[in-house]
C-alpha cells in the first residue's frame, strides 16, 4: 500500500477533506483538531463524534487512519453500549481511508452514505434518460 507521508500539508489537507466531505454523516460541529506536537509541528490527531454518540480519537499515520480511543460523547444523553463495544474492537486497527473507518464503525453513517450514493445514481440515471430522449 502506498500512502503519503504524514507531512503537515498532507495532514492539514486530510483534515480539511474530513470537515467538508463527511459532515453529513457525523455529529455536527464535533470535529476537534488536537494541538500540534512540538517536535514535528504536525496536527495528526483529531476527534469526531459518530451519529451513535461515540467520540473517536483518530490519528493520521503513514499506514492510514487509526482509532486510538472511543468514548461516549460527553454531552450525549444516550449511548448504545453495543455500538461502543463494536467500535472498541477497531481501536489500533489501520484504515486506509476515512470512508472505510466510518463505514466500519458507524451503521448510521453507512446508511446515510449508501442512501446518498443511491440518490446520486438515480439522478444520474434520470439525467441520462433525459439526454437519450
């Protein structure tokens, strides 16, 4: 697997992508970027909350995205313990993409992701039928 090295610009770009590309499938305003490390100046850790009210701490590394911690979201009224146990099984497991991480750990994200994809395919099909007519 060829992945970019965790340079400050790579990490910054990945975090920017996460903020824009995945906001529909995570708890709004839940992304928090950790302070940079003094030795490298990199921001390679961040937190986000799944729609299941589970806060993940994620590290961006040379081998992908790694969940380093999973806890109930501090302001959540309710957290499904089975969902938390499922996420905990994936701690320290590298994911090549954020899609893979979120699809694996969040059934609600997966549902929204697949529905969004399905809607886009329907739109594409409808557009193609209009062009063909």
